[in-house]
């Protein structure tokens, strides 16, 4: 992509998503995540009604009377975006590819975080970590993130959510708000998800196309596996074949929803022909209650 064309695209996304974050999401984002991060402030003498779980036993032993740790809400949070850029993200039968919608969602979240004076970081992954941008503040930093989402060319086309979560948990020691965005056509990420969800405020956003849910009956068709690059001819007239595919696809969807729910993480399903704005707004409002 030429520099002029790239800058034009970045600016277009900035105008659209910044308007959303300023007019719709800014306040909702803050309400949804305020108080999620608590930082140590001071130690004071225990008072009747204080939570005994906050007793500082070292200070208590030293002075022979109970002292508690006082925490305060962190005003500035860290937003981490973990985004799948494997081959399957370059699919879409509507107006946009999955990767384009992922970029818009990421930009909207980033500008909402900017309004709240939060840091934003980025992890782009396939079956390896393709790019890591450490969390920072500021408009120019967010524009860089958008630019990478538009332009970055991955080395691999495969997916491994496990790798992304493992890297994220290892590289970010402090609690963060994290959005993991993918079509979640991946398995065996339960253990790493559990570790990440325990430490961070994690939400999974599954972006998919309605044509991925089932195969229509249209005779013999060539099917391209966007991650392996292999083409296979499939007879879609066979009912058993269509049912087998639907069942296979539903397994991944159920795995995504079950794992996130089981580990206390948020889960969102965004179809390409539906408004991600409504989905995000509804999610933020439900969290802010």
C-alpha cells in the first residue's frame, strides 16, 4: 500500500472511530472499567468495619496492633489489544473483510481509552507473535497502531490463540484491560485463557461472516483453506457433508463461549453484517451496572 493511500485510510478510520468514541463509547468505556484496577495507597490503623483481608500482617506484628492496607482506584488503566491476523481474517462476503472490522473495533476501543488517558498496547498474532507494541499514551501512538493493523503483513497464515495468551501473560505484569479479537477457529487455549483471565480483565470478541456458519447447497465447489493454502473440491449437495461442516463450526463457537464464561471473562459475537457499535455499547452498559 502506498504511503499516501495508507495515510488516507488511517485518517478515514480515525474520523469514524473517534466520533464513535467521543459521542457514544467514551463515557460507557470509563463506566465499564473504572475501579477495575486498584493500587496501594497507604497503611493506617484498623477501624471497626474494615475488611480483615486487607490487614498488613507485617506492620501489625511490628506495632502489636492491627493495621490495614488502603487501596485507591487507578485513574489510568492499560488497554491491551490482542488481534488475530492469520489467513482466515482475510475473509468476508459482505462489504468488509474480518480484518477490516477488527481494525475498526480496535481503533474505537483505542480512542475510548485515549479519552480516559489510558495507555494502549498491541499484540498481532498468527501461530506466532508477529508484532508487539508496548502500551503508551497519545494520539500518535494510536495512529501507529491503526497503521500497523492496516498494513502489517504476517509471516504465517495459521492461528494459535494459545501462543498469544501465553505471550500476553508473560509480558504484562500489571493488571490490564484486554480484548482478544479473532474468529476463534482454534483449540487448546483453555489453560492459557484461565491464567490470563485470572490476572487481567479479559474480553473475547469473535468476528465472523454468516457464510462461515454453514455451507449452502450449490453443487461442486472449490474450497480454499486460507490458513494452509490448499484447495479442495466439495460436493455441497451431500446433506451429510453440510451437516458435518456445521457441526465442526459450532464446536469452535461453543468452545469459545464456554471457555470465556467458565473463566469469568467477557465474550462478544460480532457478525460482519451486524453493527459492532450496538454490540459494544450493550456490552459496556451491562458491565457498568
